[in-house]
C-alpha cells in the first residue's frame, strides 16, 4: 500500500469514526485531532529522517496508483501542502473540540483534507481540477452545516472550481497537441490565456471573493477559518506546480505583477467593509478576506524565492486564526442573541478572554506586534515599500481601514453590561484562549522557532 | 416508443440551427421562473436540445451522455425540490394541487434582466471565436455561458445556481468537444456536472428546510 492510499484510508476512517460519535462531538473532535496529529507526525518524521517512507508505506509506490485516467502519487512537492493540511486539520479539530462548535466540522475536516490531498497528488496537472470540484462539494457541505440556513456560502464555494475547470481543460488539450498548435500560433496563445484565467479565478479575486465573506457570516467561525486557510494552501501549491510545469506562463502575465494587485484589492475591499460592519459575523468574514489577501500579497511580492516566507506564513496562520475563531465561537455560545454591534453590551466584562481573543486575533491577522504573524507582515510591508510604492500605499490604506474596523468593534465590545443574566465564559475556554495567545506571543518573539521545520519543508518543496 | 436508433436517426435529420431558438426560450424560462417544476422542465428541455446539437460534434453514443448526465442531475434535483415542497405543504396544510406561484416583484426583476440579456444577445451577437467550433454553435455556446453567469447574479437559491453552473459547463462542453471527443474529456465534464448536481440537490433540501414551519418533524 502506498503512503497516499494509507493516508487517505486513515482520513476516511477518522471521518467515519467522528461521524459515528454524533452524541459525543467533543470526543469526536479530539479523535480527529489526534488522528491528524499522528499522520502529521509520521510525515514529519519521514521529513526529518530523509526517508521516502511513512509508517512503512512508501511515498513513491511502484507501480504508482491509477484511477480512471489519473495517476496519483505523493511526490516531494505535494508532500509539503499535505503536511500543512494535516497540521491545520489537527489544530482546528483540537481547538474546536475544546471550545465546542458545530459537530459537522469533525467528520468534515478529514474528508476535506482527503479531497484536497487527492487533488494535490493527481496528474495530469491540468485535469486535476476535477478533484478540486470534489473538494469544493465537500467544503460546501461543511459550510452549510447541520442546520437549515441560507446556502449562500456553500453555493459560492462551488463557483471558482467550476468556472475555472473548462479553462484548464482547454489549455490541457492545446498543450497536448503541439503539432496542431504549431500550425496555429493563435491557439497556443489562447491556451496560455486560458491557463492564466483559470489561475486567476482560483485566487478568488474581487468579485469572486464572496464565498469568504459569506462563510464568515453564515458558517461557524472555525469552519470559515479552516476552509479559507486550506483553500489557500492548496491553491498556492497548485499554482506553484503550474509555474514549475509551465514557466512560460510568467512571460504572458507575470504573477509577480498581478498577484499583488489582486491581493491589495481584496484587502482594500475587506478593510472598507470591516469599517462598516454591523455584526461580528460580518466582521469575521472580512477579517478572513483581509487575511487571504495579505497572504497573496506576501506571495506576490516575494515571488518564487519567497517560498520559505510563504511556508513560514502558512505554518503560523492557524495559530492566529484559531485564536480569533475560538474567541468568536465562545461569544456565539455565551451570547444567545445575534451578535449585532447594538447587542454587545457587557461582553468584555462577562467574557473577557473571548472578546480579547477575537480582537487580538483580528489585530494579529493585520500584523500587529506580539501576534504570530508580525514578523512576516512587517517583512511584507517593507518589501512593498521597497519594490512597489503603489502597492505599499494601497496596502497601508487597507491596513488602516481594517484597524479602524476592529477598533470600532472593540468600542462596542467594551460597553457596560445591560443584561445581568449574560453568561460568563467557561474556564476551559479561557484556558485554551490563554494558551493560544501565549503561543502567538512566543512565535512573535521567536520567529526562528519554525525555522528548522521550514528549512526541512523547503528541501521537499524544491525537489523537481 | 421509438428505439434508440430510430430516435437518433430522427434527431440527425433535425436542423440543429432551428433548435437554437427553442433552446434560448427554455433557458429564459429556467432563469425567470422560481417554481421548480417550470425550471426543471426547461432544464431537461435544454439538455435534450443541447444533446442534439452536440451530435454535430461527436458520435451519438457520446452525445447521449449529455442526456444521461442531464437526466441524472434533473432527477436528483427533482427529488430534492419535491421533498422540500411536499414537507412544506404538509406542514402548512396546503394541498398538492394548489398553485402557489405568483408574478411577484422579484420575478419581474429576473424577467427584465433576462430580457435585457436576450436583447443584448440579439443586437450585439456576442461571439467567442472558439477554435474548431462552427460559428452558429460558437454563438450558442457564448449565449449559454452568458446565461449561466446571469443566472448566478439572480439570487442565492441553490437550484438557480445549479442551472447557472450547469449552463456554464454545457457551454464548456461545446468548446471542449469541438476540439476533442475522448472518453477522458467526456468523462471529466460529465463528472464535474454530476458532482455539481449532487451538491446542489443537498443544498436544495437544507436551504429549503428553512421554510418548513417544523423542520425537526421532517
């Protein structure tokens, strides 16, 4: 059995187990967290030891796995995003189990991770987006949750892979017909454009960003943060593979030029909407959009040489996102009404850790000092100031708008208590929030903590 | 009941250009009416007509796949929408035969958008020069793609999004199958459409359940 089949089977099993433990959702979450942590440990061990085996199963199976017209293999470059996805899944399942969230998250996490692994490990590369459609379908189920509610977020998740899919198919055909394409250079040109349009759609530029904000508004905070984060990892790895496979793409439209603009428009849009938000869920959706744009900005500005920076960022992201998501989830639990700004009286008095976690998480996403993302955000802003003055200026405007939006939310969160029956947060939740806050501070003060792991990941990531 | 061979020989005699007009009208019905019966009937009609059009690009056995996929998706959506409607009628005490559909302001709004699209398409004749695709079919595919995108802008109800994304994939079928007809490409597009159909049918139920007075009883 290849390592890929082994990982997929374990993920299916975890999902099944979590699904069967419907009445003990916390235990289900812990089981999933433990299972994913175990898989990440196995893969991490292989990384440190420099072997091509994981728990006795080889990564490069001979013969490789085939299904229909696809070939599946966990090659070195695919192993990096897979390890990141497993780490994210473990952390989100673990924290969500402690804070308590929708029970669909626990069986959903392994399934989403499995579908994304299938996508990342499949070739031909330009046909692989079919598996992204499958992943989006599972993500849509997760976004919809287990209660009747508007399907806005779920529908919008389906949009990007389905819109982009035909462009990749067209490009795949042209690239496989070099003789035909040589006769008609326009066809070749169309194929490159189709490829770039496909990539462009997958990066969720405004106005295709709606799934992120809808997730923040309608899904549980953990679901929103998890789905946005894993989508970003997957798309980053996929586009990077495309750039390696088709380097001429950069000659047609350099991602170093258009990615920062996509990012800065997303950040500006998010910043302006954060300033005008009326509900915490709405604010959370735009925080996620800002976060998504900021990561694209870091990638676009640092370019391919910045893989190391991106890996560091993708490893540090879940610490900040789980902090803010846990804070918001705890507020939603304790505060039985809709979390509109007008209703937030006394939240910071009765649930101080939750309010602090949400605000601190939000500011940490922006790159505020003492947050885990501070070093990398600072570096991104510096690179922008040095290399792209316009981007820097718009980025700073987006940062200012977002900060003002969070300050506005803070003002509402710190109003005095009106309802004396307002519940207090549990000690368990306060403890986990304190741990996450401490972890953020620790990473901000010692960014080098992730250095060795990032270095090891780079050795896999740069293997052609 | 004609056999498959008889049906295929009959469809091959049809003038495919003449099928474009009814197909356009059916697409308009899909986008305008919010009643699922009208929408699904029009969807099935568009799929059948598109399958006949695709006979120009591929052998009948592959064009048949368009009908099979469309049929499977339509059945999934029918079952989902039927369940939502049946439970709601049962819980609100509305008999199955009572028509509840009205021309409300949002229907007028959708109608005006679709009319705008039809007028724009008629006047401008937008045409994406898709390689190896005959001009009339390229126009038709462009119309399908545009209609799909318009459908996505007409609200957040699952079935209409399903129609929109399905029209997009249908337009893509014309563009891709004009280039190559292999089991792989036919399977890839059909696979994406079936996945979409599966997701939308689930979303029809969970989105529609909001309108049940007592969802816990269902």
